[in-house]
């Protein structure tokens, strides 16, 4: 989150990406960093036990959200 906020504060579009197990932590941290509405995209938790194919499917499921967040 620190990097995402830093990039945004420096005029470089960024999106925070994490699993949905970290929604509350991401909201709390972005708020404490002064950017409560920073762009965030969440994928289903957990990730560590996914096959390469499953990882690709998850990435494909959020690519439009990522691109939209970057151009907003």
C-alpha cells in the first residue's frame, strides 16, 4: 500500500492488488496514509496453493478492473 500511495502522490497511476483476505487491512492502511480512496483490486484468497492455470484465470478475471482503475 505504501508504494501505491507513493506513486499516486507523485502523479503516477497505480493500483493496489491483494487477495480479498486483506480488504480491511488495505482500507485501514490507505486511510492512515491519507488516501482512503486509492484504487484497489482484490482477487480471491488464498493464492499460494494455486496452479499456474488458476493464477492465469484469476489474473484474467480482474484485468479489466485493473485497467479501468489505472485510467480513472
